[in-house]
C-alpha cells in the first residue's frame, strides 16, 4: 500500500478512497475501527496504518508535507496491502465505519505541494464547492473540472497554467475564480457563461486582451487585471453593473473607454503604471471612493474629471506630468488623501486648504514657486493646509481694502482659536516657543471634539499629559520641533491615532506600550537620536509610512519588515547603516525605499539612483541560494 504509507500521520487527503453508499466490499479486507479506539482504521490482513479523521466535508493535503510530486491516477482509488488478488481493490467499510460518508466532501485543499497534474477522476467528487490547488506546478487543468456542477470557488493561482479549458465555462454556480500568477496568454471566449461569478482575479499573467463576453458577468463585484499586457479595455465592460473594484494596474493602457464612467456601482479604480495621457469623465460614478492613477503620462487634469466625484476620499495622481490643478478640486468635500507628488505643478488653488476632511497631502517633487521648499519637503499636511488658507486671505481683499470676513477668517488675537476647534476640529498651539501647553487649550475642547492636534515648534520637554483627554477623537498629532526626550504613556492611549509626527526632538527609543496604537498609519521620527530601529514599530502592522531619516540607526530586521504587509514607504536616509541585508529585497510591498547617506558600500549609488524597484531587485539577487 505505497500511497497509503505516504499519507501516514497526515490528514485524509489526496488519492483517498471516499466510499459512496454502493461501495463494493473487498474479499478478505475490511477497514474497521478497533473497539475502544475511535478513529483508528486497520486492515484485517496485515494491519493498515492509521488514517486520522479529517473534518467532515473536507479533504486536505496542503503545505503540511511538501514534496508530493503527483496525485495518484485516480483520486478515489488506493491500494490495499496484503489483499489476496493483488493491489487496486476498493477499500470497503461497514456503515458504522464510514464516518466520512454522511457528508460528502465539499472542500478539497491541495495547496502548496508540487503537483504537476490533476486526474480526470476529480469529476467523481460532485459535491465539491471549493477546490484549492494554488501554489503547485500545474501546467494544465483536466476538462473534467467542468463536471463539478456545485463548485463555487476555484483557486488555481501560483501555478504554470498556459490556458484554461473551455469546459470550465460550464461551472454555472462558480462565484470565485482565482487565476493569478500563471502564464496565461488568453482566456476562453465563453467566459460570459459564468453568470454567477462575483470575484475574478487574473493578475500577473501574459494577457493581451480580454473576451468581450466579460460584459455578461453582471454579478461580478471584483475584477483584478493587474500586471498583464493589456493595451485596451472593451467598452462593453461597462455592462458589469455590480462591479465595485476594478484593478488594471501595470498594463499598457493608453486610454480608458468613456463608457467606464457609467459604472454606477464602482467604488475603487486602479489605473496605476499604465500609459494614460488623460482621465475620463465620471458623470455616473457617484459611489467612486478611490481613484489611483499614478505613474502614467497624464498632462491635464480637467474640471470635468472631478466635478462628479462627490464620494471620492482618495485621489492618487503622483508621478505624472500634470501642470495645473483646477479650482473644482475643492468640490471633493470628502477627500481625505491627495497625492500629487512628482508632477509639473507650478501653482495650486489656495482654496485647496478648505477641504474639510483632507488628512494627507503630498506635493513634493513639483516646481511650486509660491510654497517654501522646506514646507513642501518637511511640512505636515496641516502646515501645508494652514499655509494655503493663509494665502486665500492674502489674495482676496474687499472693496474697502480690508480682508473680507469669510468662513475661514481666523481670530488672530485670540489665544484659543475657537473657530479652528469648532469648524476644523483642530487644536493648535504651535510656534509659541512655549515650554507647556496652557490648560485653557484643553478646557476649550471639552464640548468640541477635535481630530487634529498641532503643538509643534515649541520648547516642550514632554508630551502634554492632558492630551489623553482627547483619546476618543484625535487621529493626527504633531509634536515636531520640540525638545521631547521620551514618549509618555498618555500618548500611547490615543487609540484612534493614524498620523504621528515627532520629528526634530531628542528621542532615543519608543515605549513598548505604543503597540496599542493599532491604527497608526504614518509616523515621522526624522531628526532624532535613535541608534537602533524601534522594535515596537515592527508590531504596528497598520503602518504604511515610517520616516526615520537623520538618526543613527545601525541595522534593520528585514524579516520583521516583511511581515508589515501594508508598509509602502521606508525612509532611512542619513543613518549609520553599515550594510543593507539582502533579504530586504523580499519586502515587495515597499513602493518607496530611501537609503542614501548611509556608510554601506552596496548597493552603490548608481543602483540607488535607479529607484526602489531596482534596489529591491538588486537585493534579491544577493540573497544566498
């Protein structure tokens, strides 16, 4: 019983005989349960090894023992040792012993093995609703998969498939189809037959077009076409009336069909890393919340591109060739993140400072003449917005020569800016050169919750203890340019904090209690006195940006950074790194990695100058085999 032996000590899995009600008995062989030993099966003629029970309805052999190079020719047959008449006879059990039979297997998990093929006998598992064979070495799929009429989820990602059999189009109940990371060059024309499909992922293949029948997938909610070779999208794709997320990142798209703008359910649209020169208008996309179109060749951003996007919260247009921003951008009243970095923008509408929800504004890498360079490179979002608002008042004067009284007029002589507290939800006490923050500042917000605190550019030697009173509201704190030498426990209690700026202080470490800041996305620790990378940061998995430049950090842990799958920006410029661990190259989520100004010898400056992708690729090439 060679195959049985290979399964000893693991779940009932591939190549296991799942008996139906009419399974024939084997003369002289019967898998029975020993009295007093529930779950143990052995043959009467020679004692077959034990076969542990698996959860009812599931067959699995994923990852726990790598190394299986192939399945048996038949999933539902196995040899019985010691049976007179030789191998290949069907295993038989009495009704009491067929513990798997009442619920036929509905899930078959064969992920992370080294399977090279699946047999046609997979059709003998008609009750399957989930088939997962991702991360194997499959080059083709059996046409018999089309007989699994109850199948709802099929995961064949991370294999070596070059085509999909037409018979798969018969799976009318299929809801999720994962085909990413294969070698597909085309998809079957009959894709539109999968009318109940809700999720389709075909990213990281070699597709040059998609079937027009995609238009029939009216129940599709998520479509991922990223990292292919698509040059255009069919206009009929707009018929996908249920589509909420469309990802076309990293293709060769030069235009987007105008009908795309009629997709009323669309919430997230990813068009990054293409060859777009313009954006379509979005008259019907009332629900669109995120538009990502960075790293294209967009030169013009028109009012028509923006004026209908009332629900937009994220607009990412970095690394394009945009020269100006229309005043209509202020119509995006729900905008929270605006990324315009690395464009050709020379002037911004100052009314941008009036956007009430804006929490992140990236403008670096633009030839802006009206904004100080240090403010662009080192200023916080709130500082930029404050500056823009101040220019509104500078530029606009009333007929009698006095500044007009507007909703944005700030009481300059008031110590407590109640307008900022009530209208902007901003508690500001900055640039006062003060050693303490007056109690009246905290008393003023008792009945007016604030989300942003700015105590920067003072002489504070510690975090104001009363900041803990704001823990139920505040999400953005700026304590930069002070003399703070340690982080207090009060700050660690701000459980809604997403942005923390403590640059230009005297910090040498961070407390372990900061791990409780589970929502923290951006932290700026530049220009402090850190000699080691703060270990607590590795455990704040929501972090997207870590700015740690101009310290004395001597090493980093790439394995810990790898676990931070949301980390997109890591700035370690001007530290004391003597070497860059090659394993850092495995942190493929990093979009921006800054290492200049360190004493290491490799990567050399020429590699660093090529950008993050080149650095990561170089580091991966240095990982020992």
